[in-house]
């Protein structure tokens, strides 16, 4: 079956392409290279010994999306990653996020709703929960007011998909990620942020290798055991495998509802300081860091209840925080040594 993967050269997208090709899917990979590198394609090929179809285009251009689906009329499923994703940047430049994250989704759904039977998997986020009142977070938790434009685009995106599924043949799965980290075990692909990283782990690895003078820890006065924010860090390979499970579930018509929602995490929260300590242990590197002011849009604590994903989707996170941090460090060392 032919599957379109948007943002397929990005961090999660590239790992998902690898897992899809392993399972025998034919992949059409789309990316505009705004936050990724064409070199990632070579990494995918080296891992799988297969070359996915690659189209460089911007999904914000409706005519280009229309042309894509005219060229590949047999696309049956879409896994939609392509989006801007930095909380802080979205606060500073909200219109960029609304244009990029909403328009591209609408144009894809316009194409997929024309098909007799189609599948759509949406890259959502735990940010839709805002600051949940109780931990761990289940899928039944109420959607809180988003704390950033990025989070709001994920909430709006979910609502759009649910509305379209009601009046079309689209069946969809919304995957609410917690915090992806790590790199493929081959160290051929990994997280490759453009510019200053917005996520904790690449900032840690760039600091450890000397690219950044020190790590900023945004606030140590949160109501948590050590005062720093708590997140659920999930290995990107585990996350990628969940997308394959979701697609297979839709194809085999195991979904009793048109739209299903699953949390993807480990079910365990780790604070920023705990992540730093774990990294220092696996890397044998002392990490320079300083405590700075809180960052706009950050929630205090978020970790998943993964019962639904475990029992219904048949998926469970298998790799540890330490494995994720070690692979991220090995990836950082590899890309810097080749520059």
C-alpha cells in the first residue's frame, strides 16, 4: 500500500519512514526542507536499503498539494508530521504557526476526503491537555485552553479531522505524543534541529559537545520535587513503531470509531534535572548548566497514562530514557565529527 508521509525527513517522520519500509509499505515522502536536511534521505536508504519516493514541496501551496495527488492517485493513507513545532517560537510568531500547521492539514484532507476509503494519522501532542490537573494524563482528560499557539494548532487540527471524518470516508487516528528523544540504533538518522534547539535533549547534546556554552534550565521554582518541569520522554523509535501499528489497525478495520485517540509516552515523568543527571551518567560528561527564568508556554508537569495504547493499539514503549539519551549523544558525536 502506498502511504504519504509529510515532513518525512524530520525527526519523527524519518524514523517512521524506516519502520514503514521495514513492514513493506511503499512510501511517498514529502518535505519542504525548512527544518530538515536532504542528507536524512541517505540515512533512511542506508538503514533500509530502499529509497522512498521523495517530493520536495511546501504543503502550504494548495496547487502543489493538488498536483501531488494527481501524480500519485493510489495514495491510500497519510501520516501527517509536517508542522512547525516550537512552543516558544509559536508565542513569538503565532501567524506562522497558524498558516503552516492549519493550511497544510486542510489541503491534505480536501484530497483524502475525495477517496472512497482512506486513512489519516495525525501527529498531535500532549500540549492539547494544557496543564492537566491530575497525573498521569488519560485520553479522557478535558482539553484545556492551549498555553501556546503551537498547542492551539494541535487542538484545532484534531477538531478539523473529527469534523471531516463525520462527513467523509476518512478513518483517522490522532496520536498525542509526549516528548520524543533519541536516534535510530544505526546512528544513521536522529534529531537535527536547525539553529538553536527548542527541545531539551538536543540542547543537552550540543552543550556537551561544546557547541553551546551552557544549558539553560527554564525555572527551578515549579511545584515539583526538584523545582524543574517534568515531562515524559519517549524514544523516537518506539514512537515511530506506534504509527505503523495505528496504520495497520485502520487498514484491517479494527477501529470501532471513525476517529481514535491514543497517548504515546512511557507513563513515567522525569524532571529536567533528572534528565541532566541521567545524561551525565550515560555519557560520562559533566554538563554545564544555569537556572534561568521560566519560559512562556511551558506547563509544570505532563506524563502519559498509556493504558489505551498498550491494550487497544497493542503498542508499548520498550526503550528507556537512558537508551534515548545515549543514542542522542552518539548521534551528536557522529554529525559533529563529519562536519
